[in-house]
C-alpha cells in the first residue's frame, strides 16, 4: 500500500539527522554492539559462538506476532536451527532498524512483516553466504560444493559438517557479497510454518517483563492528576495533605497536570488523590456528546469539501433512493498494560524504558523537549502490553510526560511514570467520533448509480509530523481511507469531508480510518443488496466485475461463498450476515450466523476468509483474526466514550467493557491464496468487516438497522447483555 | 505497618500501609511483577493470584485483610502438575499475544482445573471472566481443554 509512504520533510529530516548523529557518536557503542567473537553481518542479526542466532527486532512486539514472523523470515534464508533463534528488543536508534518504507524506526499500519520482507531475507541470505564462504576457506573447497541446513554448513562430498557457531570469527573477517540469491518459495522451510511463537514460553510463565514491570536501583514511581475536562489546565494546587504522606518524594507541575513522585505506585497514587487542584477548564466544560453529534449532523446537512468525485451526481436520474446515517463513537485503545515509561535524565543524557511503536519519532520529540542531542537519547524498547495504535504517538505524549516529570523533579533517580486505567480511558487520543451520511440513487436494476456521502470527524494527522504523509490534496486520508477509492463500481459519486476541531486529541486506533469507513461502506452494501432482494455476495460481485484491482476481493467473496450455503435458506432461528473489506494491502471477509432464541441473540457460526498474500505463519494470521473478531465485537457491545461537561463519562473496564471469553465466538478461518508472492498486512485487516457482518445478521433476526455503536437493540438481548 | 505473608510457600515480612492492595505489595515491595495491574477495580483479572487455591483478584484487596496462615500463590510460584500442564498447553498453542493478561488467565485456569479437572464449555465460560484485550479467548479454550486432557491421562 502506498498510502503510508511518508514525505521527505518533517520528521524524516529529523530521523536522518538522528542516524547521522549516531554514526558520529561514541555513545553508539553503548547501544547494542556485538562482542567481537560474534558474527554480525547486519545490525539486525548476531550469530554467536554457542550457535545462538540473535535477531535484534526492528519492530515492536505488541501481540501481533511481529517478532516471530521477523525471526522466521531471517532464519529461513539463513538456514538457521529454529530452536536457536532468539529475539532481542531494540535499544538502538541506528538507521539500520528503520522501517524500509518510512525512513525512521517505527511500527504500524500492519506493515512489520511486509515492509521488511526483502530486507530480512537479504540479511539472512547474506549471512548464510558468508558462513558458507568461511567454511569453504576452512576446508579449502569451492563454496559451490557446500550446502547448509539447521545452522550447519555441510560438505557432502567429504561427509563433514561444521556449525555456524564455529565459523563466527572467520565469517566476521569476510566482505559481504554484493549480491545474494534468495530462495524460491518451494525452498522455504520456516516461512509458512506454524512455529510456536518466539515469546510463547516467556509469556506463559509470567517472566516476560513489560515496561510497567521495570525495576531499577533507586527507582521512584510517579502518578499524575490529569485535567478532568479536555484541554483544561492547572490554575493552582494545594499539596498540604499530599506532601507529608508516606513515601512522597516530590510533587511537580507539568503542562498536562500535577505529578506525585513516591517510593511506590500506591503511595504516589494515594498522595495524588489527596491533591487539591483548581483547574482552568475553559469553554469545553459545557460540551456534551449530544452537542457534538448535533454539530456533526448540522455539518452533514451541508456539502463538505469533495475528496472524491466520479461522473455527475443527479438523483433525478435515479429510480429510487436510499438514505442513511451511521455514527461511530470515540473509542479508547485501552491496551491491557496501562501506559507507562521510565526515565533516567541527567544534564546531557536521557534514557527511556518503555513499550513504544515510534522510537525514531519519539527521539526527535524528546530531543526537542530536552535539548539533549538525539545521539544521547537511548530508548530501550520493552514488551508492549497491547497498543492498538496508542503507543504510536506522533508527539510521544506519554514519553514526553514522563520526561517532563523527571525534568521538573530534578531528581537523579530513574522515575517510572504509570498511568491508571482511568487516565487511559478518560485521557483522549481516541479513535475520532465520526458521522457518515449517505444518499444513494438506484437504477432500474436496483444497483447504485449515484452516491453522495459526507464524512464528519476530526483529523488525526493535522498538526503532527505525519501531516505531510497522510494529507493528500488537502484531505486527511486517516479520515477517508477505505471509502476513498472504493472498488465498488458506481458511475456517479461525490464524497465530502467535514473536518471538525475539538480539544479532545484523536489518534489512529487499530484499522485507522477503515475502523469506520469499512463498516459504513459494507453496511450500505448490505442494505442495497437487501433492497434489491439479491444475494449479498452476488450483488457485490456485480459491482466489482471487470475491475482488475478488485480481483482479491472477489477471491475472498468466492471463498466465503464456497464455505457456506448461501443458496439454501438457513435453518430456522439462524440469521446470516456477511461483509468484506480491503485494507492494509489485504482483504478479509466474514459470514456471521446468529441464533435467535426467543428475544435472545447469540453466535451460531463465524467464518472468516483472509487474503494477506504470502503467509509467513498461518496460525499467527489466524490468531490475528480471532483477535480482530474480539476487538470488533467489543465495539459492538460495550465500547464508547461519551462526553458530559467536557469530560469523559466512561472511566474503566466496568463501563468501557471488553468482550469476554463467554461472548467471543470461535472462528473458522480460511486463508485465501490469490497468487501474491509477498506478505501484506494482517493485524488490522480483520476488524472492519466483522462489524457490518454482525449488524446485517442482527437486521435479519430483528428487522432493526444498526446505525450507532455499541448496538442498542429494542426488545432483544445479545450475548451476555 | 509491618506484616507477615505466606507467598509462594515462604513467609515474607513486608512494611506497607494497611490499605495497600495486595497487588502493589507483590509488585512494588516483593518484586513479583508477574502479577499485573490492568484496572485496579476488580474488572479485568490481570491481578489474579491464588489464595488458598482460589483465584483471587488482588488490585482492590488491602494487604491488611490477609494473614500469614493464607497460602498466596503467584504465577512465579505456581507448583505442581496442574500448573505444569496449563503452562505447557499455553506455550504450545501460542495463546499469548501481547501476553499482559496471561498471568491472570493462567492463574484463573489453574485454579479452575484444580477444582474441576474436566470442565465443560459452560464451566469454562463461567470461570474465565478475565479480560484479554488481544482477544486470545479461542486459544485459551483450546489450551484449557488440552491441559485438562493431559491431567486426566496422566
Ligand atoms: S487489575 Fe485487578 S481486576 Fe483488573
Ligand atoms: S494477550 Fe494481550 S491482553 Fe491478553
């Protein structure tokens, strides 16, 4: 997908300076250099004398399986013994770890495997070629007579072999070959295999340490009181009660609130709760969700600046029209591990321990904040306890807060800042609330011929270092992607975007704009197919026919069609819905069957089909589909952040709920091969179409059109609610 | 307040305010960070340990309410065949994604299987109320069933 090609200016310049600075800096030797006896033909790879193959991870592991997939790709070309491969967190800001398309160190947009595909294979193949060369020298035979298998170079003619570990010193002396031959797919032995996740044992024993688990000598812990009203500022505060509480070391004001630093988290939290803070709340203090929806609805009554046009809309030319509106609420990411960062700050050095997705951009933000050269900033990536986009913060907000606390405290101790769950659910950086309004004119065959559509919502990228990359022709594609360039054939269409502003920060959430455009477009398609009395798969096929760019979507539709009995009526009390959506270079679709028992609905069957190109680890792809289903289901049954008095109404997992084991259906996943030889996105692809597949099944069962989330069904219960 | 607790079979002396939740005593006073903070309001299960064999959420349970006669077991100290089978099933099925909820999941599953080595789907639904934001539930079910089978066979 080219939508994520970042521009040349902005933070990329910063990132370029960064790597330059590092190359010159003696500090670099502190960051992840390999001991002399290891063979490290690339910063990403170290082969050690004991045969350990260590992969330094260019991308963050937040659950999506990136570490395992990255290791599989390198190990395959290297012909490594899989059980000797270990993952190491990134601690360096070296350009060798850059995202291959973005020119900075970053994880996001479901690209961890796809962007590194060529790079990782070349790293593995280069190392392998050098090990073979070293063995050839050692035995004095031509390299071409040697083969490799499971971390061994094999000389078949002379019945001997030597382990990679024994060759590290000699291989390290060699010049890397200018060109290497990569394996053909039939030669893959680890790519495409269901190897166990590389982090599976550590994460099954409690021994994987996340950022929040970090313990350093003399470490203190900080808790923060944030403004309850969005955009509010501290007017004054009284520390009388808090300052004398046990363990309290310091109370400091930072731009976003007041922080208490204490020996332990509980002491910091208790003292924070004892602070008396007078907030300057500003005009937003009288705003509610209803006010915002009213404003959005009024805007949708008018034509927004047009970001896409085909033909000429004229509803007078249509036989009949269908109109509607779908509202998507603010959503908090709620990663399972609350946000946190540990900072050790001195005059000229800044060291961070945190689970973050944007190390390259974080460093630029921290350089600006501290005046400390990026070459003296070290970011120690940790396991990320989930993220869903929250830890990809364009202004590094949570790292900046932690550094501001450390800076204001003037303490030499490492300070671990921990957000409470409430700080997360109530703290903004939400998936924007978005209103979709549509009017569709149908031809005599009840196919769409005129499509007018307004999107209303706040911009994610405006005012961030990502603006240049994401704003195309004046429109933020983080508001429109998934609707823009729809593959459905409609002769005349006009899509407008109203960009709103409010003091609540917004941010990409898993699936980005597709989290609302996908469900909106597919809900419309379901409605149109229903209106035409058509099979929804065939109806979509008609609108995609003859479009070369849609062949993978059609492939997924075919797979869904084959897997079910669309042609036959479902059993009594079983109601179906389906949807399909392309995103992040891939395509996924679902068939959902609900069972109606009286007025209660529950899942009967869920089938998913996914085309994500070359599959590196099938079980890992399936796990992301299971994950997507649970994630999407949570938005259907339990998640919205409402605003009242300028504050977030919901605060924690009791009122911002996550779907539970008893609610989440088992999913049968079909991996569709449409002939792509490289991998495309996985982690975010499965979320968007699940939502409209469910709402269509709900319509079939209840006759109720779902136009807001979470669903609010009249006279019916769904799952545990 | 000084206090003695029996954690993972050993008596530990701690010094914490009586209202400090057991979770934070484990994490900040004893360095047992396998037990996680997810919500602080008993709504997610990330902080689950076993107290006398029962799965117990610790984020809102003040340490003052515990005594040294109680057996407190954390993920770091889980002994025995049940836990071994659970951990093995978890690892083999690559259940964990981000992994942050999994200590709590494993503690809850282990406690369930100790009392009920052959849980039905309904039993699993009823006991496994922990939140997993990564949505690993389908594989949690698979792993529990695998562990149960292993326990029954051997
Ligand atoms: S942290 Fe205890 S239940 Fe969530
Ligand atoms: S594995 Fe991430 S929250 Fe459960």
